[in-house]
C-alpha cells in the first residue's frame, strides 16, 4: 500500500528520531578499524552497498577505498533522498538505486520503521525485536518493486570493474539476496554481512545458512568488524567479513612483504 500522507510536524518528528537513534547507534558500536580485518589491502575497484539507507557505509568506505566506485541500493524513498544527494555530489564515485533486492522479481511489501528506518525490513519484526528496540513498533507497510542483484547488475549501462566488495545489511533477508545474486557473489572477492543471532525478524536468515551459502561460493569467514551485546553479554548481532580463499593468500603475501 502507498505511504500515508503526513503532516509537516510528523515528518520533522520522524526525521529527528532517526537522527537521534543513528547517533546513539554510533555511540554504542565502536568505530571499525580502518584495516577492516585485512580488507584494506585488497585491490577493490567496485563496491556494492545493499541496504545503503542514507549512505552511512558509503561515506565511510570511500575513505578506505578512494579509487573504488560504489553502487548503492536503498528501497525506501525517504532515506534514498539522502543517499541520492550524496551520490549527486560525487557522481564519479557513487551511483544510487531506489530498489529492493531479493531472490525474485516482483512487487513486495516492506515494513518501514518510522522512528528508525535503518531497521526496516521486508520481514516482520518479532516480539523480541519490539521489546529490545521499542522504537521499531511504529511501522508502515509499503509496496515496492523487488529485483535480484544479478538482474540489477546485468542492467547496468557499464560493466563493473573486477575486484568487487559487497556489503549486505538487509535485516534478516541476507539469504534471499545471496540467492538472487549468486553470479555477482561468485565474481566478488569479499563481503561484509550484518548477521543477527537473536531472532529479531520472522523467518530471518541464520548464521549457519549464510555461512553455508558463502562457503559454497568460495568464501572463508575472516572475523567480525564489530558486535552488539545484550545485557547478559550474549551477542545480538555483528558485522562479519568473508573473503575469497585465493585473496586470503594474496593478503598473506602482502603481509610478508611489509
């Protein structure tokens, strides 16, 4: 269904709440080490940012790989506006797409979280998610168009340069995106994937499933860039790095040369 019309005060409230929760998130999660578990040594030429939101990752990663071009995908219109502004300022560095990615080409509903849109998902939130993160309770179901990563890449006017890094942050939908992008993941050299161990979304991808998919495509798990803990100390979710096995060897050669 189309989004409901909102008053100016509602728009301002949602915008301010998103800014506030984004700030809190930055304070709770430590800044990534710029070496990115060895990724910074790889000759990355193209970066695919899936679940780009307002371009937070794109802004961060372009400083580490200034020579790479970023292809950023964000399905929600409001955060996409910010992403598009960033892309328009850096047309030689960033290309933005207002598009959802999954394992099929079809119209689909996404649940937009009005007070914190980075947590929006095609999957419904669980009771646990709404208890731990009450700001996600205010939601709006929006009809969007979904395609696959492989189809989206095939429609590019120019081909991607080799040595691709994929960042995947899709709130439990990781297995579907990988399934719809097998060819692109096969060509890529590394990926960063946000993975939840807590059941925050209904039917979300499990770590073991994501690991199996990427292992089948020739990736090795290389560690976590960060992790968020519950009050009792258990890991809720983390950003994991996977690197193609042949590039693990490349990384070791560079380490010995230094």
